[in-house]
């Protein structure tokens, strides 16, 4: 198991269209001090599709350096070209990353057999754990329960980040999977439901701004305090809605800049929130007691 609890899918801080590594170090330090259990670098929240390979190489290296073995660093290496994924995994392995988060190939929408072949090829070229990321809203292809169980047989596959939103599917995977396979929520509003089914935590966007609040859900659940965990899950619902009022990571990065984190802009085609949506994010932050500025 790579981690148990909350892994923050970290934003990639920018300045003048370059990655701001000083800020990256500060963000990782903040996450560690908040008690977070792992960080994911170059995930969806980290703007992976607009980060160049050489930048990813340096991001992996710097993140491992900043984390300094205090928490696991999970490298987002997914794309739609298997040989490219293997190339990025090689960067991450050499940097010292603890594992990989890899979505099924997007746009290509390969068959189930192709998805199996994809992960088998990756497995033969890595020596670290793989978390498979099922996010059909972005890939255009759902990893069904039957397919997930087949993927569990592949060497190095140790978990799934489930962002299908289909609780029935997740329950079936949970019922049929081997004991050594971890299931993580890929949706912040489903942390507790997936924990209740036997999940091991969440790979989280909201924890960029509220790591302790997200940790209170998992910590209370694992301590047997279901009522408190449920109250904390309910507590984040409006924050979750605000952070996903537009395509991730647009709202969370906008929110972080409102909170003074100075994580910079996003790369096109992503643009900051404006108008009514920006006001909703601001009002929600104020409602939750954050000191924010428009």
C-alpha cells in the first residue's frame, strides 16, 4: 500500500509560464506539516497535459527532494501513448518517486484488451507500485468492475483511484478484489462512502486548501468515529461544489490565489475563473472562515 488516508493531488505553481519550484517546496512543506499522507505530482490537478516532459522530469526530482522521505511522492505519468507512459515512469523512478498514478489511455478509447495490454507493458518496465486511475469523464472509457478485476492480476498494480462516481461499480470491485489492492476515492464528495465500502482513502483536490479538514474524515473513520467522520464529510460538501464549479484545477487554483498562496496562472487552454463562478468560490471560502481576497 502506497498510503492510507489522504494524498493531495498537488497543483503545479507557475510564474511567468515557468514552474515555480520555490513555491512547490513551500506547498509540499505545508502539506507535510498539515499531516497529509502523500502527494501526487502531475496529476489532473497538477495540469499534467500542459507540462512538458523535461518539466515533469524536474518536477519529479524536486518533489522527491522536498519531501525528503517524509511522505510518499506519487508521480502522475498517465497519457494516451503506452511508450510515452513508460518513458515518464522511467523519469519518475530515477527521481526516486514511490509509485505511479496512471489513467487508462484517453481519446484512443482502446478496448478492454488494449487497456490490459497497456498496463502489462508498463508493468514490465517499472519496479514501483501502480495506482490505476479510472476517470471516464476525462478518458471517455470506463474501467468496469470486470476489467478492474483483470487488471488486479498485473504485477505492480496495487490500487485504483476510482472517479467514476458509480458507487455500485465500486462496491462490486471492492467485493471481488484481492486483499492487497487498495481503492481510493477520486471524488472528494465520496471519501466516506468509499471508506465505508473498504477503501483506504482519497486522492484529493480540496486538500490543497483544506488538508486538515480532509484528514479529519479519514482519521475519524479509521479511529472508529463514524459520526464525526460523517459530520466532516457533510461539512466539506459546499467546499467541494465550489472547487468543482468548473473544470479542475481552475477553481482550486483560483481559490489558492485568493488565499494568498500565489500559485500563479494556468496554461492555456485553462483560464482563471471570472464573473459569477469566481464570486461563488470567494463567498464559499469566506463562509468557511478563510481569509480570502478577490
